[in-house]
């Protein structure tokens, strides 16, 4: 399904007067407003191909209907999101869940929706039909060289798939670890993983990067072989300049200071980018900004400050991606909410009075520092985000348009009630 641009314009026109009032009110107080709007227009967040269907837990899965049944339909879904918010201009593929049968055709289709291919993701956490060796006890860490070899070859195959699509990076997330004390030798597991990663690294094209993602636990519940940013950093710093550490927000132990992690990784030039989501307890799949939007803002504050200090391009020097699974919400609505939350946090970070903050830090004025951050955080920047969307051809109110045009109902009509998307 394609959205009729005129219907988006109609909706914008009916919301315009109210929007203008709130936009003028807030924009009037910001000096570099045009530069900020441009940054928002440039900022794109990749949508993972596995997040367009209903997720589930091990207790059950409740499909909402109209799910994309193949990669073409997934691209179509991301095209819908991008038409509405103009901020989801990229797709991140998970192989083998979404192997393009014809890379050129898929590339063309994505191009028609104005979408690029972001990082490709390998999968050695599940066994696929017909696979020779099992990943039950790990993949790149496995005690058996033959299993490691199979996992290395899969990653190299994923790089090839990504090359054909124009991707420039490989994300490796490993489920490797152990469920019980004594199950494996930590050093041996680390060493095997490192050697395996070295082989994958050697297969990277010259202009590619490898992102090593960490996760504290799940599916292994005693140890994870890339369990935290320190372990990931150890791999990436030893691997070489093309290796970076990827931060998935939901992959930390409760209350971890993620903004500090981000700041230090950037300082070392080793931050790959993000998998955005939110979590309350141990989940890594809730809608971005749904539980702790202040933390998201603090992370963006470090990002903006760190990127500016290094003269980095906000839109292109780090990888931005959502990584979530939707159990009770319509996946497309959830993704619209997630992108909105990211854009809001980014905008708030852009309006922080950095000069005043530096001055407060220089004289240990803790009270002033808090006031400065919270002044930005408590500013309702939604009209700025909406303005950037409208100027680039998107909707002032994406979710409202999605509902009033009955997009999901149409998708159910086209695809049926019982389709099941590959993914989580
Ligand atoms: C993992 C991790 C990976 C993602 C898989 C599906 O928890 O976040 O990035 O590819 O889930
Ligand atoms: Mn992730
Ligand atoms: Mn995850």
C-alpha cells in the first residue's frame, strides 16, 4: 500500500493553525532554530526488518493481522512509516530471516520508498533448517572448531548479502554464553570468540565496519561472552579500527549509567551507534521512551555534546536503529511512537544551553547544571519535530494520519488476517 501524499497534506492543512501557534511560541525563544530544524530533517533512524510483525513471548503470540509476509511487504511497511514521518529512511536486515531473493530488485524497491540499507545483522542464535551444526552451546565461542567455522562462514555470507544491497556494516550480536557455573571456561570462550571475530573482520570490505553488540543476559542466564561494554570494547579495540561497540539500550543491568558508557565510548572513537528501545525490568523490547524518557534525553545530551566536540556529523557518523518487538501494540504504531520519542530526545539535547552548562561545571555549580538540563528536558519540543516533518513532506501528526486513513485495516484487507512475519 502506498500513501497518497495529498491525504497527508490535507491532514496537515487541518492541523496547521494549531501547529503554527505552538511552533511560533517555542521557536521564538530559540536562536539557532533553522539549524536545529535542518538537523532534525537530516536525522534518519533505521527500522529493523524483524520488528514489523507482532512479537511474542515464550508464553504466546497474539497476531494483529495484516503483517508483512515477505521482505517486499516489509519494505512497503517501512515506506509507509517514512512517508508519514520522513525520519525512517533506512532498513536493517536480519539474515536469514530476510534474505533478498534478488538483491537488485529489492534495492530498487527500497529506492522507490526512499530507503537505504543500514547495517546487516547475522544470526547464530538459532538453528536453521538443514544446518549441519547446532548453536545450542554457542557459535563463535563454541568448543568445536567446526561449529565456529560454520558461524564464521555465515557472517561472511551476511557481509556478501549486505554488499549487494549497499550496506556498509555488519552487526554481530551473539547469544553465546553459559547458563550454569562451570559450563564453560570464560577465558577459552572469550579467546575462541575473539579468533572467530578476527576471521570475520578479515573478510570486511575496505569501507565496512563491524559492530559488536553486547547483552548482559538472555538467552544465557549465567554468563554472556559479550556481556557488557567492557567486554565488547576489549574485542573491538583488539580487532582494529573497523570494529566498534554497539549499544542496545535494553541490554544493560538495571540502573546502569548508559549515558556515561556512551560518552566514554565516543571519547575513544569506538561507539558504533544504537539499538533503541526501553525497558523496565529485564526486557529489551519496549517502545523507545515509554518507560524512561529522561534517560533517553541524557543519552542524547552526551551524544550531541560528544559528537560536536569531535566535529562529527549527527546524521551519518553513528548508526541509529530501533530494536524492539511488539507484543500488544500494532508494530507500525509502536514504531511511529518510537521514532517520535527519539526525535524528541534529540531535539531536547539540541536545545541544551551548552555554554552555560560548561560554565556551571567549571565552578561546580551542581544546582545550575541540573536546572540547565531540566530546562531543556521539560521544554515541549514536539512542535519543532512536527515542523521538520512537515517541511520534508511528512505528516504533522503521523499517528493520527495512520489511524484516520485506516492503514492497518487496509493492510489486513490486502494481506489477510493470518499472515505471520519472520522475526522475533
Ligand atoms: C537481540 C539483540 C539483537 C537483535 C536480536 C533479534 O536481543 O538485540 O540486536 O538482532 O535480539
Ligand atoms: Mn539489539
Ligand atoms: Mn535485544
